[in-house]
């Protein structure tokens, strides 16, 4: 018998990331039905409603009072996550929340407490966990394709995107974002390192602000020491007008290397004795975009079927805590514990 159950969901926030989630739902999460959209900008809510066939609302309170949905997908600036999540949990809704969980660790703790009290499904959406290239790398490491890991490197960022004359990005506002590129986009590069090398124990780092209009850091260079004793390098930079080619990830083992190329058309490559010039394992681009749908399909399965999430919300604290440890290290000029 075909299971036709649908998870009715409200999109809270109708900005750019909502478009990515909507495309993911359409392509890879057939069990989700968007029945409500919420945005304080009426025109943006109306446009999203026209796309999805959902009912628009000007606020989460209005949606909870009059909408028809069982779950919310929170797509707001980081500092607004707690208020929206706690409100949704109090109404008995399931919650999927864009990373990072919050703009401070104290706020994240309060969100987790509200989730536990509600007893509903709670997921922090970190699409890197579902990137096909990250998962293939994890499987190859576990299969011994490059022997024992020696070290790794992750490189995140790119040139500054020219302004189109629109409003100043909210990510440039430290009060809204909670930090700079490390805790925001950089989290997508920290997650795969944790998947491959285990939990991070401590970091030493420097940060800078070459992008002056961004209040948080737009440069971070860090050494991450894992509980296993392995070390990796994290480079994050948003600056300049043009940057050349390179790598996003390099994992070096005793028997070879795995390399994920930077930019569009990037590939996952295996270098070993049999393939000294590199064997193409997969092309990353299509899978990266699809990851939004994969993560939301995981959330739908947790709600509708009771299946465990591939990564629970507490796991996402690893990226957030790593970012804050990097910030502390930049101030102290020494090693800082991630979980201390």
C-alpha cells in the first residue's frame, strides 16, 4: 500500500534561503507540502505564496492562529531563531531550523530546552551533512581508500559579490548574525571535517576584517585539533574581487589523498598508487543543490515515520562551538577548547 501521508509545513521567512528550500522540496522531498508562508514583507510573502500555493501570513503568531500546518521551517536571521523556535514549540509544532541554531550558545541552550519540553521533532538544517561529495568522502575514508588519515584542510569563501544597490546584507550586522563567516557559511566546511575526523577538541586561530563593511570576521585561519589527536586547517575568507582556482577540501592519508575542487564544475578526486593523476569519483555541483531537499526529506521521515534524524540538533552545536572557540582564540592568542 502506498504511503500518501504529507507533512504540512510553514516557511518562516521568504528570503533567498527559502527559495533554496522550496527548490529542494520540489525536487527531493515529495512528502512535504508547504501550506503557509510567513514574512513581515507583505510583497515577499505574497510572491512566495504564489510560488508554493500556500497561504501568506505577516507573522508567525498569525500563522499559528489561523494556518494549517504541523511543522515550521525557520529561515530567519540568526538572532531571530530563538523567538520563532520557542513560539513554534509552545504551539506543539515540529521544527526544522536553518543553521546555526542560534547567535549565542545561551540562546541555543534555551532552544534545546524548549524542544525537549515540547517533545516534537527538532532538526537543525546543515545541508553539508547531505552533500554527496562529503558523504562519498566519508564512505571512502571508512573503507580505507587513503589509509590512515594524517591531516586535512578545508577552504571556504570567495570574492566579494558586488552590491546591486539593495539593502545592506543582514549578515554584515554582528547583532543579527552573532559572528562572521566562520559561524555562517564556514559551518558547512566544519561539518564535513567533523564527519571525517571526529569531534574537534581545541583550536588556535587568527581572524580579520578585510571586508570592512562586515562587522564580523571576513577572514579566519585556524588549526583544529581533534580528540583523536589529528589536526586540520580551516581557511575562511571573503575579500577581493577575483580569486583563482583551488581546493575546498583535501584529506591526506598514509595511502593517498581525497581532494574536492573549488568552484562550479568541481570534482571529488582520489589520488593513490593506482591513480597517481587522480580518479574522478563524482562531480559535486548537482548534489550540493539537492542537499536542501535531502535534509528536508530526512526531517519529513522523522516526523511521519519516527525514524531517527541522521544528525540530531545537539550535533550541530559542534560547528557553533568551534566558531566561538575560534573567536576566543583570536582574542587570547592561544589554544581554546571547543567543549570546555
